[in-house]
C-alpha cells in the first residue's frame, strides 16, 4: 500500500464519519508563536484555545505537512542518525471541537488501524494516562487488558503550554517483533524501538490556570495524530522509515550521483540528503527563500547540512537540486504545485548550492586544521572564534559546525563564539520574525459570539450609515464609550472601510454624526475575522451611535495600484514564465511593491516588455468582471491562487482581460482608470526572490512630470536640445582632462602592495576613480607583474563596485569578489582571472577590505 493510498484512505474514512476534510495548511503558519507548522492541530489552534468560536461543522480531518527544524521543536540534529526523525513529515489527524470524545475517538482509531489498514490485532498495544479509568474501560472493549499500560504525565499527558487546554492522551503501539529487537529497553513501555507508537489520541478535557490547577472544559475536544512515514514503513515491513518507498528512491538517486553504495549502518549521509531534500523542496515551493535570518536562514541551514553530507560522499558540485527534482515528481501527484514550480525550485536550490560550494573547500580546510590543532594540544573545545569565522566568512551555520563536531565528540566554545557575534552585532543571529495577528489580548471571542463577523459593503459603497456595535480601547479592551482626543477601535455593523489584506493597506476616512466629524479613521485591520477601524476621536462617541462612515479619497488611488498589481502579475508570468509566483506585495495610494519568485535579475529588455504589456492591458479598457464561485470552478477557469492564503468553498474571482485572480480586494471598474504604469525599480529581496516597485494613476503622472523636469534642467545645463548628444560630449571632455593629468593611465606599480610567495597582493579602496578606471588598473597590474592578485573597491554615491584580477596565483577572482561582495550586502562573480561585483553597504568597506586580504593571504600561504 503506497503513501498516497494510505493518505486517501484516512481522509475518506473520516469524511465518511462526518468530518470535514481540510487541506494541508502552509508550512509558514499565521501564528506569531511558531516558526513553522509543527503539528496537525496548528490550523485549529484558535478553535481549541477559544479565540474564535467553534465552527458549525465540529469534526475535521487533515493530512498536514509539518516541519520540525527550528524554534521550540527542532529535530535537525537527530535526522539521519535515527530510524524515525525527520525535518519534514506528514501528520494524519482527526479532530473534534466539543463534539465526540473518548468513546468515538478510540473506536475510530481502532477500526481504521485494524479494519482499514489491516494491522494484526495481536501485535497492537495501548498506553493510557495512569489516572484515566474511562479510557481504560473503553479500550477494554477492543483489546485485552493485558496489552493496556498506564503511564505517567511525562508520557501520557498533553498540554499546549504552561496554561490553557490540556488533557490525558492514549497511544497505539505496534510490536515489530522480539527477534529483531533484543535491547534492554525493548519491552512495552521501554525506550527501545521494538514497540513503535503509530497513533496518539489527545483527550483535551481540562483547562490549566496560572496556578497550575485543572478544571474541566465545558466542551471536551479531540486532537489526534498518526505519522504517515511510520505507517508506510510498518506496512512495508521496514524497521526504518528510510528503507520505505518514501525515501529509498531518493537514496537511490544519491547513490547514482555519488557513485557510492548505500549501507544502512554507515549511511547517515544518504539519509540526511534524502530527508533534507524534501524540506528544501516544500519550503521553496511554498515561498520561503534562502536568507540570513528567520525561516530563510533555517532553510539555508537545512540545505547546507545536506550539501556538507554530499561533500562527505565525494560530491564536489551542486547535486541536491537533482534530488529536489525527484521529490517534485514523487510527491507532485498529491501536492500538484510541486510539479508546477519544479523548474524554479530546482534553479533556486542549484544557485544556493553553488554559492556554498564556492567556500566549502576553504571552510573544511579551516575546520580540519583546527581539529588537528585540538588533537595536538589535547584541547577539549573547538575555538569559538574559528566557529564564528566558519559562520561569518565561509557560510557554515553554527548548527552545521556543531553537527560535524558531534561526530568526533567535541563541542564549540560558545562563549567565544558569542563574543565574536556580539562584536559584529549587525550580523544575522538567526532571530526570526513570525507572522500573524499581533494582538494576543482583547475581547474578540465575545464580540464574535455576540455579533458574528461584521459586514463589509465597501465593494459598492464608500459612504454608508452604520451603527457602532462595539468600541475598544487602545489595548483592545471593550468599553462603552470613547472620550474626545482618545485612540481606540470601532466595530461597525456594516462598514465601507477595507481592512488591510492581500497587499492593499487599510482604508482611512472619517465618522460623522449630524454633519460633525466625531472621529478620524487612521487605519483598518482584521482581527480574527472582525473588521475594526483604528480611530482618534474629536468628540465623545458611544456604543449604539449611528454614524456616517466615509472612506478617504485615497481609496481610488489604492484601487488603481491594486488592479495594476494584478496586471503586473499576469505580465510577469507571460514574459518570464509560469514559474512566477507571488511572494508578497504592498499596495498604497502612491506606489505598489510586488515580490515574486525568480532566480535572477531581470534584464532591461524584460523590464521594458513587462511595462509595455501592463500598459497595453490598461489601454485595452478591460472592464472588471467580479464573480463568486466554488474554489474548484475558479481554478478550472484559470484563476491564480496565492499560496498560503485561506480560501473558503466560495471565492471571489476578479478578471481584467486575460488576468484572472482570486481576490477579496478593492479594484477599479475598468483598467482605463489606472491611467499609466511605470516600473521605477527592480531589485533583489533575497536569494530567489525579486522585487518590482511601480507607480500608476496620480503617482505615475507625478513620476513622468519629474522626469520631464529633469530633462529640461539637463537641456539648460548642457545648452542643447539633444540631451544624449550633450552627455556624450561631456564624457569625452572629462576623459580628455583625465588623460592630461595622467590618472587614466596610472601605473599599478604605484599602488600599495605586499608580496606573498612571490605573488604581489594589492587590496585597496580607491575613492577618486570610476569603475572603468578600476578595470584599467587591474589590467595594468596583470600586464606589469608575472604573479599578481589585485582587488579594488570603488564607490560612487551609495553604490560600491568591486573589481579583481588574478594572474598565476592560487586564487579565483570570481570566488574572491563574491565573498567580499556578500560582506557589503551585494553579489557578483566572473572568471577565475577577472571578476566584478557590487555592494550596497558603504559602511562595511573597511570590513570588506580586511576580509579580502584575509581570504587572499590564506590562499597564498
């Protein structure tokens, strides 16, 4: 029975028992307390904690992708060295929100395991909490009492946190056979692997208060979980998840690429690569990108750990991207977006691998040299400053260094590492920023129960008569009135104010009573489904007041930029390819910002083609078509859905010509209203993510006017109507002057240098020359010296350029400039003998020069 069959059987079984099937929620949760989705119950957390009311359908089931590789739940260091730990896994679960409880949960679990999956009943065992007599009696209806074991709080009591919902749990175990496991802990209840847990049933029946006391919940609930990887391995008769059909095809791929044969006892590297390739695949597919902090940093750690294990297998060039491609094929049948984005995922993975491979040789040399020193001097710890250098210069995450040291029984001097980190505060500290509702307190649940979600009527109205249902103070505590000159939040029964969502900022406006302005609306947001406007009062307002709610005139300009964002998204996919997916957006009244997945910078020709296509769509005068339909019908129509957004069964589809997207936002009625569209900037957000900033409407008019004003000034300054001709003439004059003073032909012999192993090393910051002159100096240095390594940093306003050349020296110019550019917040590369790069952070030039010298000196030793 394949994984896809088990997954389908599970969901079909619980659907037949009245459970609503939920799709796997994104790996990046809408929850500020979590780094990644780490359990099946995460998408139902607000229901269990009472933040939102229990839905009308009180039963749910899902097959949830989970990641445990950072934050509170981190299994990374164990992966590859045990039979069961994974960074990414699928959790099958069924949930009851105050509906059925222990009796039904136990019966469902037993029936599915024995009747649907066909596990031998004689091999099944059960644990319960030592105090749970009710569970004991219920289990005795299905299994002999001799195979039921009572356990303490450590093993069989679950709680979400120090306070909140909690309760006893019950676990189902499978006996894998005495003949295969003969360790001292291989007994039922021991820590050995013979008895393997496959299903955990949490009976959420208590609330723990701040004093640690338990009180019964009025509506006890059920939260269960069964790991798909374990079930697949058990049904296939495998004693390790990695020997199952989920992982062996990936391990076989590693064998083919490395030329090595997988042997379980010594095959940890194969298992690490197979496991990590799945996490890399899904994180990239769901919009996480390699970065220096947050989730992107964890993604980078996972990839670099896999690459390092490939290095141990003899792989010396990018390889993981090919394993990632195999994951897309293998799991794309169920997770269709993997196949849709396969090429882009592989490109991003390969680019990141290549970046790491450029420094891994030097890093491993430094690591091994330090190990030799430790052995020679019989030291106990790996020096902190060396670990920091591996992290800072060679891109080795601390976790990776610790992982390598664990293999030889050593640890890092963390005090020394932290001291180095403190000295360079602006370095990434893997400090992550979560996402989700920032509000943790307030009376939202009461409001939802009392009124439900309030009505948004702003699609058709910018001014309405509305009743104040509730007022909240600045701490989100419910109050009956707000005094004048106070800040707070208002909940209207029906509101024209659009809440910030999907890119567009929240609406501003005013509230009036009898033609008098009583409050200004500063912003509008959604909190747990409630549309609330942040206000500052001019007069006293109170609950029950009838107000005239008016949206600010900036709404139209926001709508223009939002509609233009849709047209831009369409144009990007049309010009660059279908791999383009939105990675974030911001829509304001005077600009738009659109982030998207793409592995490289856009060319001028591409940008011009995109801008031209957007303006063509505007000029086509396409009317807005707004339809409400089922999610399946919308996707069949070709509507673009954003990954991570929550969509109900009925969705709103916005069409402008060939642009079709699921969207709940405000738009113009006709593309002609947008006016014109200009791209003002294209840049990099992070590895694999690009950003376009653009303007339209009034902002586009102002942008064009400013450009024309600049041209007029140039014409007057150059005293010519042909600006380009005037500029070329001016450049010729400047070049002539430079040649006269001898700067352009300056000899590299005059530059400050040092000699290392017969190689002249020149590393300088030259402020008074441009990029062209820097290239000439590099060429001169190569012509004038038999052996030379030269790197020049030049700056023009806020832009930094790095130019390097190498001749007859053991140093690669492309790698050299790339490493130095990263110190300056930039990137670049080139040939082994000549390369250029760019940087952004001029405050780091001194550090960049020091790094350039350090890299060169180590290579020239």
